[in-house]
């Protein structure tokens, strides 16, 4: 290694097998917000899009599995609270949203290296501000029943 390559080596060490996607990717930090607003399944669909775009099949499978776990966890919390009258359903929904936020953080940690490697190699990214504005606006457009289903409330509850 020459003296001129030494300053670049620590940067490249963080992305040992970075891949560039042909499509723009979403910033991983958006996944936690999407998980909080729309549930882990919506965030995991976006994470799977990122992973498939950079050809990370295990990362895509892990994201989809995490979305299923998040939906089931929220459903169990809501069904348990609804079947016990002494439980406050609003607190159960708050607890379910906290679960979604935590799982969105896990999705962020999973996606961070792959997406930053894509960005490091000059790949296109969806602007962060546009992603947040779109997610914020969609909260007001999506019907309540559909949003409840996305969060994990079983149909008919």
C-alpha cells in the first residue's frame, strides 16, 4: 500500500462488498418513521425493495420476516387487550406502536451498511425530505380501517 492510498483505506474498509443498484434507494432512517406511522410490514416492504435492488437476498428475506413478526406482535397485543376488559386498548395500541418503532430501528440497522455502500459508490438516493413528506401526507389519505390492518389489527376487531 502506498502512502497516498492510506487515507482512503479506512473509508473503504466499512464497505467491503458494496454494490450499486440501478434504481434510487430509500435512506434507511426513513424505515423507523414508516414503521411507526404505518407498521412494520410497510417498512419491511421498503427495506426489501432496498435489499433486492442491491441484490442482498438474505437481507430481503430478513426484512420480510421482520415485517411478519411486527404484524403478528401488534395483533397479539391488540387481541389480548380487547379480550380483557380491565386493559386499556389505547395503551395497548401505544405499546404496539412502540414495538413497530423498535422493529423499524432494527430494519434501519440492517439496511444501513448496504445502502451506504450504494451511496458511497455513487448510487442514486431518494431525497430524505421528500420521503418524510410523502409518508406524513399518506397518513392523512389512507383510510383508518386500512391503516389499522397495516398496523396489525386483525380484520373484524
